[in-house]
């Protein structure tokens, strides 16, 4: 399943379609799609896009609310999970944001590359856990969201290198049946957004699970 995602991400035309589906449009990344109505899992941008963005590692957050107190336009509390997250990138002035970051007692607020932000925000968002019989339910996410994102990006680069080293496997030589199968896989990825990547992350990394933090 992950290989199908790789095949789409390695082609420029298919990557553009995929970027649109996950809300990472190169020409305009100010607003990221929201998968759950009423809950701000993805931050929006105030002002021009910058090279760095704020990200709260919700696994480490203890819910002290200091960041919200100092920069309430930038940070918000998820009362259900008891943790903070960024709702608007640079919603407050730089001084207030600096105070918020410095006041965090567990250093769970990070400056990250804006290109990496959508992946991190998706991975840290609790995902429904598949249940079996009378067991299961609740939610899960990677224990270390940074390692999860880093590992995926590394494998993506390796796949890209392999494709360059084996040009005979290019799509120009595919059969009509293969083209049809690829098109179907691409459309399914667009529809399900990050669900394919999440299935991979759930198997590749340990997860935190439970009903609430």
C-alpha cells in the first residue's frame, strides 16, 4: 500500500494532485484542511508564509496553559485531550510568541520547517483505532512524531533515488492495464488523503492509545 503512495508522490503531476488533496498547495499553504468539524487540528497562517512554523508536541504537553495565556491568538487548548496546539501561525506579535515558547515547562513547543508542518500536524492528530470484537476503539498516534515524519521522508527519498537509478521502470512503458490501475490508486489516495500514510505509520511505529490524554 505504501508503494502505491510512493508511485504517486514520485511523479510531478500526480504529486501536485496529492498536494492539493492534503491541503499542501505550493502556491498557497496558508490554510490546511480540517478533517474533523469543530476541532482545529490544523493551523492556519496569519500574514505571509514563513520558512519556520510553530508546532506543539501534544505527546509531551502537560496542559499547563502558559502558552495560551501569553499568546491566545496563536495557541489554543484542546479541552478533550488536555493539551495545547497551534491554531494560528504567528497570530500574536513576535514578543508574545517568544514568551510563550520560553514559558513552556516541558519544552514541547518547537520551531519546525513550514514544509514539514502538515505532516507533523497530521501524525500528532489522534486517529481512530481499529477494534476487534469487544476490544479496541479509542485513538492512537506515534509515540515520537518527529521520528515518524523523519523516517517516512527518508524512505521517500530512497524511493526517489531508486527510481532515478532504474529508469526502465518509468511510467512511459506501462501497459494500459497498469495505467488504469495507477489512475485508480491515485484517485483513491486523493479521496482518503493521509489514510494510507497513517496505516503505514501505525505499523512502523509504536502508538499511544487511550480514550483521552
